[in-house]
């Protein structure tokens, strides 16, 4: 079969991104945890999500978010990250979770012994003109700072009376008195974590707190990372939560937080071979996903469907947590770069590129379709690029031409904004 026009030039251009990926994987592996063998799981994942959706599940964000029955309104807003903000009380916490990524947060050591003035921070955001629809309080353990939490909720009720408020807690210090105070202060959602490695008594204490909270807030839910292969224990937990009347559970992809590698090695965990579909310096400090966690999460979503459970079971992948950043960076500049347009599914800016001898062929096709003004040519790298929405018009006219999909993000600094190309992949 003859090579497509411009294929050699496209391959040479794509090659440099392969080098970047190799360097990333090498750097990530230096933290002491090995990568699992690549097994084509990306395609398998898409197939698994398609089966779940055909069975009644719902999916968003290109399948990075999959759920049954119900998903917290805070999770819906999270995908774009607009009008939502999380306020950190401190990083102090009585738990010692091996997967905790708080040490990755800025000023982690300082905030282990100092509390953030979260109510004052909210007042400042209001003075700046911030529009808020979702407000979260997290830690560490926020209930170590109950007066500050209650003050925050009071300020939120005054300044953002329509905002949906939620609190993340391990359940430590949860009493009837605390529960009444939070409910009276207007908290909408209590979001608990359950540590499956805890002793039975400790887990029962948290479950008792969850049971007591149901009916006192708009929504009570659980959010927790899922250990690879922990299906049976998680299945039993989900059934119990359903009987308690819990609104839902967020199943998180277990991540390696770039420290405490020994604990992950002891458990036989390895890094997911393809941690991100698109490599980038994301803000979220959760780390890199662990192989097998996602499979267990999807199996639990499938179980919830088959069992007809009433509570919402939501798989929130690591990449689902990253999309809000992409939207915030790209949305304000979606039309600022010729040849690019923002993909409504994952919010990256995307363009189609053709190289070398394919350039004049694509140029003529765009001119013929009346789309010449949507394209841009680059003499330095020898390509022409145009928006994906024009792809059908070009393909109908140019024949066997090699095309690549460019994926990019806008970066903002004091000098303005610039487009950073993150990946180019051949279009089949």
C-alpha cells in the first residue's frame, strides 16, 4: 500500500512527543514505584464504559466520569471548575493514610500546625467579585477546626445564600452535637471517607456517624479511593450504604502521591501504564493512578446496576479531576488561536495538521469549501492546520493524505497567554 501524502513529515513531527512521554515515564518511575505492563487498557476501558452505558449507566467527560442513579451537584460542577472552590482548614489529620497526597500541597508543614482563616478567605473572594455556586471545606480533618468551619458556613449563607456547601470528613470527632451545629449552619452535603484498612471498630464508628447524618443534610455521601482487587469488601460496603439511605458514593481511582513508595510496593501495587491520555503539568496533586483500581471501580458500577441499588455509584477517574483545569485555561481563549477550536467533550483546543506535500492539497480543499480563513500555515515546521469541524470537507476533497490531531492548552502569565501543544496523534 502506498504511503499517504505527507506521512513521513507527520511521523517526524509526532516523534518528538514520544520522546517527551518516555522522559515523563522515566522521571515518574524514579519515585520508587514501577509501571505495570502496557496491556491496551485504554481501548478496553472505552469498551467497558460503552457496555455500562448500554446497561443504564450514565457517562460524561469522554467516559472519565461514570455513574448510576445520582451524582452530587458538586461533582457536576467540578467538570468545568467554574463557580466552585475548595477551602483548606489545615493539613492536620488524625489519620495516617498511606495514599494521602496532602504532603504535595503548598506549605503542607506550616498548615499542619496552623489553620487557614477560611471565612476571611471567602470574604476576600466575595470582595473580588467571585461568583460561587459550590463551596467545599476540606483538610486534613476539618472537624479539628469546628469553630472556623461554622464561621465559614455562616459567612457563606450571608454572601452566597444559593451556594451548595459540602464538608469532607473522615468522621473523626463526629458527634450528635457537631452534627446539629453543622445542620443548623446550613451545610448541604456531608461527605465521609471510609478507610477499608481500618480495624472493624474504627470502620463501624464511621458508619455509625454516616447513619446518624442521613436525613439531617440534603445529601450524605461517601468518597474514597478503591484498592485494586478489593471488589468483595467494597461491594458489601456499597450494599450497606444503600440500606442506610446514603445518597451516593464516589469511587476514586487510587493514586500514588510521589512519596511513601514502600507502602505501595508492600501491597504489590504498580503504576497505571498510561497515566494520562494527554501529559501535562496538572494542578491536582493526587499523584499517578495505580493499575487495577479503575477496573475494580467499573466492576462496582456494574454491580450497582445489576443489583438495582438506589444510591448513586459514581466512578471519578483521576483524569475526571483534571478537566476543570483544562476548561478554565482554554475556555477564555477558545477562539484566539487560528486553526484551533475547543473540544466540548474534554475542553482541549484541537487542530488538524497536514505536512509537506500535503499542505497545498489541503489548502486547495479548504479554499474550495470556503474555509480558507479558518486555517493557518507554519513555514518553520512545514504544516497547515485547520479546525476539526472542517475535517469532513477536507477529507472529501484531498484523497489519501496523512493528517494529525494536535491537542493543546492555553497558558496564562503576566505577559499574556500562549498556546502549548501537548500531543499530536495520527488520524486513522
